[in-house]
């Protein structure tokens, strides 16, 4: 057995916190060293956090990244490590991986394939690399590449394997969306099997603005089978013993020839570099592989909302959040996520009933707050509502009542919520969902007022699925009252109002929105797939008409392949229509 002990350091960095990230890396290095590993690998851009966006345009930021890397390398004696950082040379700026050993920087790999789609803007900042190194670490041949690189069948992984690599270490800042884990695992299994190499995938974990990184670092063997998997949505150090004698695609040349070929005439051919790192002590007992069980699909989404909310609040140094509780399903789920993310001590609710609010709405809000163990203040808005109506009476006389009168209530609530936020330094969490935002079924400067939209990328039907999941994962009792789950959705801005008076039924609407917003289906394609033509026309026109409103909404957790904002960027002034 040719054993190689590898550690994958699944860490949660903070963008721009160079010293804090460096210190966290060194803490993990110490833990890896105590586990007698040959190599510990950290995520993509672990030094500066991912994505750093236009911080990369500041020369001082780039210099300080290099200083932080130097600090990490100098303090990493007795171990070899790979860590993501930003490298600046005379030729450009690179998304890079630094290989260090025993306190010294050995080499730097530059990412070859730069994603420039969806949430990724790497071409804006980085130059592509040109060289694929293969390193000999403690007698074993290792190829290192970064995130997008491994998605290409004929990319760096194939090139490195063909030049003797037995282990591919791929470092990542790969954002979560529902269903991505399975496609990611299928791809990694294929790369390992096709190249007869071990493939180690280390991913970042945590939230950064809209993005959530789910961790789930893993290793596949040369037969394409999963060997080990880390936890999802939590920091973790996955330590695994690899039997590299299982690799079947060794370079047929003798080792000396492999390592002497510097490929000076072919910039894309791997260069070969000796790394005389500390040898692991083979006398230590071999580790049994650890394979953590992944969450179910709804559980993944729920945990993404939790960690996205937690990190947005904590990394922005808010101590407390406040939520407007209406007794409806959206504010209920938002509140559950907030409590699970932050703890009950850091969450407050406020109920703001109007003349159109049912008694049940208030009692449901209070019951939910009681179940979660949070305070809920009741602030009736009737007096303010009457005052606004009185002020506007002369101007509104002779007109038919419409949404203007209804939205007064939502805007009063928004003002009160922001007053609490300003007074006590609390972050206001908005409660609207993706279905409402798509159709403009939300009040600008009203229920859209706040700093973070937990459910921004969650459809109405998924809100219900998540709520039932949350209740079922609680053994003691149902946290969410049954009356909230069973009542018809309503904004309660006029007598006997129901959402389906103004919108198509949510199960149908959400399917149509998925097709149009997330899959870019045309009118013709949607009709051909079975949607009613009048429904499709209505959906397309309404989505297009409300882009101005969405552009003014707070950011929120991304959980679908195509969210409003970073993913779907449409012009507000726009005369083109799909129908």
C-alpha cells in the first residue's frame, strides 16, 4: 500500500478579513499537523474570501493578500498545504493556488478556466493561467487545479493525469443551488474514473451576500466510487488515507523522466516539481474513511437559508433582527429560519394589525412567537391608517378605491419596522417570496422595506414545503401552528382578500415562473409544454413590468439555478417583450 494522508479544510472565510482568514487557516494547519497529514488543502481564494469583486481593483488589497499568504506560509512548518489566493504578476491578476511545504512557498498554480456566467464575473478581474504543474509530494504525484478547471473533460485534470498525477486536488468556491450536489458528484466521479486518479474536491462553506457555499467536500477513487464526504453547511476537516497504488494510469516513463521533463516548449504541458515536504509517519494507525450522509433536498435548501441568514447578519455585525409577523406562512418561515440561524435571544417579532386583519392572524403570530421563544410586540396601525386617509381624503375624493389605499397599510408597517430597526440597531428581515417578487405582488417601501430578504429566491409552493419540513424535523412539537399552514394566503389589505383573487393559483404560477425565469423558455415553448396561452402572456408581461420594483428590493439568499439579481440581470428600461 502506497498511503497518502490528505486533509480537506472546509472553512468559512470572510471577504476582506485577510488577517482573520489567515489566522483561521493556521488554526486548521495546526489541527492537520496533529493528524500527521501529507497535504492539507484549503478552498479557492481562502485568503481573501470569495468573491472579492471590486476589492480586486484596489492595489493595496492585492498587496495585503500577498502579505497574508507570506504569513501563512512562514507559519506552516512541518506540513505541506495548498491555499487559494489572488496572485499579481507583471502579466496580470490571477485566481491562484499556492503550494507551500515546511514553511516555504514552493509554487503557484493559476486557474485556467474562468467562469463568466450566472453569478460569476471572473473575466472582469482575472487573467487565465497557462501551465498545469504536477508535483511530487512525499513521493506521490499530485495535480492541483481550481474549481471550474475540473468541469472540463479535456482540461487540466486530464492533462495532469496523463503526465503522471495520481491525485488531483481541486479547490473550490462553488455556490449552492438546489440539485447542484448530485450533478457535482456525477462530474467528479466521471473525472476520477476517466483518468484513473483520485479526485479530491474541497469546497468553501458559509454565506457571502446572496451566495451560500455548502461545503460537502469529498474524495473519489480511481474507480469513480465515493471514498469520503464532509458535512454540509458546516466547517469541517476531512482527513483520509489514500492508497495511491490503486491508480492505474501511471505515466509509462520512469519517474526520473517524468520529473525531469519541464516542457519548456509547450506552455500547457505540465511542469514537474519536487516538493521535499515532511514525511508522514507510517506507524500511525490508518484512518477509516468517513462518509457523511447528505441532507435531503428540502433539508439542503432549509440549511442554505439558515447559513445564508446567519452569515449575512453576523459578518455584517448585527446583533439582532426584527420581523413583521402577519400570521401568514411567509413571515412564519422567515422567523423560523432566523431563530435557527441566530438563536431566539437575537430575534424579535412585531405584529401590526389593521382593520382588515383577522383575530386569527394576531393570535397565530403570538402563538408562533411563543413556540419559538421570542418576544412579539403588537402595534395596531388603525390610528395611523386613519390619519393617512384623512390627509389624502381631499385628493382622493371622486376616485375609485384601488391598491393605493390598500398599500397605505403596508407602507405604515414598513415605516414602523424601520423605526424599530433605526432605534435599536436591529436588522429588519423582509418576508416576501420569489413568486410575489416575480409578479410585483409586493409593496415598494412597504413590505419590501428591510435589509435582507430570506425568502427572495423561494417560491410560494416551496415556502409551504419548507414549513412542513421544519415542523417534521422537530420532535417535541409542531413549531408552526396548523392554522397558519392551512389558511388561504392573503395580504389582508381589504375585506375577504385572497392571493388567488389577484394571482393565478400558486402551484400553476410557480411552474410557469420556473419555466420563464429560471429556464428562459419562450412563449411558444411554454404553450407547447401545456401552459394556457393567456396565463403565459399574463406571467411574461407582469414579470417584465416589475423589474423596476425588484431592482429596489433587498438582497436575499440564492437557492435556485437562476435567482433575481446576480443571475438574472434585465434592463429596467426595456421595450422588448417575449410576447
